[in-house]
């Protein structure tokens, strides 16, 4: 097998959930997807996939709001009914816990939505020229 055949060979199938959980390239599953905590790289350093196709938009934030709203409200109600702390305890506790959970969840959700976009070959809609 020569170099051109190696380049054209399809990459191993990577699960979108695995790529999202590990925040890895959706094609090879090895290269890092994000440059900093939430900023996308230009492309994969392992397989060379360009991330220019990516458009996760506000999707990760919307999912994070719904998930965190349910989890944090449930936890705040549980703490209130079981321990009855002062109001300032709620403000301090949930003021610290909520942003930490949000950042972790946003990282996972962004990577997962990008992996799903790649897996399903989702792209911007176009009018047919037929």
C-alpha cells in the first residue's frame, strides 16, 4: 500500500459519544478537539481533519441551561427541605457550584454536538439546483 492509498483509507469509526466524552477529534478519536477550555482548534493534529465545518451555535448552552436548571433546582430544594440553611448559604453554595457544573457540562456538550454533527454529516441547508 503506497502513501496515496493510506491517505484515502477511511478512518476507524469513532463513537460520537466517546469523542464527546473524551473531547477528541470526531474522525480519529485521538487528537484534541478544543484548544483551550471551550475554544475550538483549527484542525486535528493527528488526522488533519479541518474543523471549519463545525457550527455548534447555541446548542450546547441551551442543553446546559435545561439540564442545570433541573439539577441545581432539585439539589437546592433538597438542601432546603433537609437542612433548612440560611439564605446566604444557598447564595454561596449555588453561586459556586452552578458555574463549575456549567463549564464542565458545556465542554462535554460542545464536543458531543460537534461529534454528532460530523457523524451525521450535518451541514447548512442549501436550495436544490435540480
